[in-house]
């Protein structure tokens, strides 16, 4: 990729950016990519073009630092997004929310709200206010996910799903490293894993991604593949 197209890109660590254009430094004539964060304060940044288009090493694989994902995302309304996180306890869902969505999306979490009635009040408020939100529950089955997808689509929201890699041994280890009430019993983890149904675009998702922990405290986000 020698030419940088205007449009939406995904950084290899998972966050998304919109390229506004390519500028030229007035003194050195070096080409600089001008791009906007699609999270947080949506600030503008510049980076040397050579660095923007280079490949980086991730766990022994060469991947683009920024991957072009298309023009269509540029016109999407970020204020009308419903995000569903999917994965067993300890898969990193809440950390992923904090890393990616804490500045822009309300967090809806059943453990925190305690009852489905309170959860529905939060959900209905977000839909009425056109407020972007993230459902940070395990959401293991199609029926679990349907309770959020159906009203979100009816309200005109884009629905995005993120399936977090759910290896039981890894999730148990992360849970055991927690403190106090945050520790999830192994029995509960096994129970959720036994009910887990892989998500599908056919459920009503507009976009669906696969997420795994990169081993350095970050996340790698990949396009969904049915064979995951």
C-alpha cells in the first residue's frame, strides 16, 4: 500500500481511525498522514506516511500497522452504535470496554445493575437518547443476544459484536488473579462455556469481530470468520 486512501482504518491493536488526507511538511517535504481518532475526544493526529503504511511484527506475524477497512465506515453515525461483548467470564470483556469504549459508550452490565428490570431501564434510556452503549455481559447464547439486538435495530442503531477468545484455562487463570468478589468460581466459568454459542451475522449484527488478548496488556481485533 504505497497510496493512502481516505477512509476508515483499524490499527493493529484494534482501535479505529479515519484518514482525512495526506499532507506534506513545509520544510522537509516529507509526506504526513492526517487522521482522526474514532474514539475518545476524536482528536486529529499526523504520522509520517512511511510509518503509517509499514508492517509490524505481532507474535511472529507481519501485519499492517493500519489496515484499510473501507469508505463505508466513514459515514456511519458513531452516536447510534450498540456494542455486544461476547465471551465467558475472565475473557477480558470489561478490560476491552475500558480500553476501547469507556470515553464514548455507556456500559450496561448485569452484575453491576443486579436485575433485568434495572438493566432494561438503562437500555431503554440509551435507545431513547440515541446514546451509544456497550452490553458488557457474557451473552453466550443467541437468545441472550436477541434481547439487545432486536430493540437496538428497531431504534435505528448499528449493532456491533465482539467475540472475545474464550479458552477456559486462560479465563480461569485471569479470574483467579482477581480480588474478592471479582473472582468467578470455576463451576460458573465451565457452565457458561457449556452454553456458549458462536455469534453469527445472521443474528442481526451489522459488524462482527474476533478479539484476543495479545499478551502485552492489549487486544488484537480481527474480522470475524465463521470457522473461528
